[in-house]
C-alpha cells in the first residue's frame, strides 16, 4: 500500500538515508507524481490529500472524519504482529520506548490529540511528569496531569484520555519552574528530513515558541511526532516558515526514524505574526508579551489592518503553491458575484465577493487560503448556505489586489469565483 503522491515536489528516495527504521516494508508515501495541472503544492494541498487518502483507504480511526484534525489511525497488519491488542496509533506510540531520550526524560510535554494517547499513558506508567497544553491555550499554556494516589493501570489509561486530561490535572503558571525534556506533537504530514505540517491552526508552533520564551525548552530539546506510515511524505522546504516547528524523531506503527534535522526550530515568539485578535483570545500570550516588553524586546504586533491572521505564516505563497490558470482575467460586472452588496462598516471601503464555495467548506479553510496568499481582509462575512463569502477591505487597491491574487483559487475540487462587489446606488 502506498500513500498519496504529488508532482513536482522534487522526490528523493530515502531508503538509503540516515534514518533508523524498525521495518522498511510498511506503507510509504513518496513525493512523486500526480496531477499534470499542478506546477507546485501548498500545505493545504498536502493536508487535504492525506486526509482524503486515510479516509478512502479506511486507515482513519475515531474520531472521524479526520479532516481538519490531527488524524488518528489504525495499524497495518505487519505492525499488528508485534502489538496485536493495540490500535495503530498506540502501536506507533509503543515505539517511543526504543528512544533513549524517552528513557532519560523526567518531564514530557505531549499534545492532547487522540493519536498521542498512548504516549501520555506510557509517560504516566513510567512516572514521568506529564504536561498537556490547554485546548487552544484559552486558560493557560500547560496542565500537569495528576493521577489519583495509587492509580492502577485502568485509571492511568483514563487519565491519558482527553476526558482524563480535563478531570485529573492542575494548571501550570508562567512562573512555575518548568524544564521540558521531550516534546511530543501530532502532525498531518511530516518528511523524513523532519519538516512538519500540522492541521493549519498553528497552535503546536505557537506552544513551542511560548515554551522557548518562558525558558521551558531550548534548541537541543528533542521533538517527536507520531504518525501513520502514509503520513511520511516528501515536500518542498519552501513551504516552511521561520515559525514552523521541525521534528527530530518520527514514530509510525512500523518505523522509528531519526531525521537528523538541521533546520533551526523557532527561537521564540515572532510577535509580528501575532494578530490582536489572537492576543485577545489567549491570556497567557498577553502575559508573555508584557514580560518581554518589560525586558526591552520588540513586541510589535502584526499590522492592525490584517486582524484575521494568526500564528501561521503570513508570507505570500510562491506562485507555484496556488492552483490557478496561467492567464486568468478578472470577472466582469456581469459576474453573479459582482452583485454582492458591500459592507458599510467603519473603515471598509471595498468588498470582494467569493463564490462557488464547496458545500462542506469551513470558514477556517478560506481564512487559511487568504493567509497563504497574503490578502486577509479587515472583516469576513460568511454566507455558507449561499456558497459565498464577502471579504471587506480598507481601500479599493487592497480589494483589487485580492481579486488578482485569488484568481483560479480552489477549495477542494471547487474553483472559486472572485469579483469586486458592485457598490449599492443611493436610493
């Protein structure tokens, strides 16, 4: 069984590389071939193809569908020979016992994703201090999992679940003495070089940057990810930003890969990539900003005219990462989208109408595409039932630039229609 494949990704065969493998016969996803209409790929392309492949091949496990999640997965038949009673993600998690860095770890940070449940259980069974980030960082950065005194294996297993994380934990403040020996993150895709793609919300990258800022991790702190074999793919380094977290070890149901990654990890919070919207949602981020401001650091936020952008990369995507026709022209006034009514709110002078949104599209999908293209609006009005959205900009030039950049954009299989909204005439 082979995983999803791509064209133009610059495939390199890693079979003779430096990675350490438990077994080389498991399913592999390569960076080769498919889609003559594409001259390049984007992070979202890779996410969508991984999610689609895992669902179509029935590799996905609860919770399903895996789209817009760090996917949980079933195991391969070969892996089942070694761990017959464990599901796929748990089999992959068992491989962490073969890492020397885990054996000497005292304090481990593990994300709350379902496929990492087995690592959380092993950490508790090994009597290590287990730290789990709070969901979307709403109430702090970490919770320390504290099983009841004398907890048996069944109770520890419960503590390792998402419900147990909520029920058997205490918050860890910024002033607490925390020194994380090992970081375990989920991924949607990862390359054998250690490059990682998450689900697109940027929380794992931001959590690591926050840990750097509070002194909880350093450049030498190892980072591990747990994935299915089909999630190990080759993709261009150009897709990564300075804020993107890389990994040192990849664990699958059949393989343990030491990436030898030399790309630097985030050196702290890049405040210019943080929006005021995100700052308002994450209290601990505000506290860290005040702390760094007092230390004399530059904590200037992202430009106020781009409030929709979060911690993900704001650099415009390379032309090869967006599906578009070579010589697309702007739709004219006869386009149905041209009849959209612009927003008359304060600061909004021009509106772009985006149509033909797929039925299952989410507002987060569109926001992510806008971020990658560097054309996030002042405001976004979502009209999902009508398969369209309105993008509101501060001036006509910004709106016209958005129309130009969005030509030929696809969400899933749907080619979006884009046009300037026709101003309403005074009655």
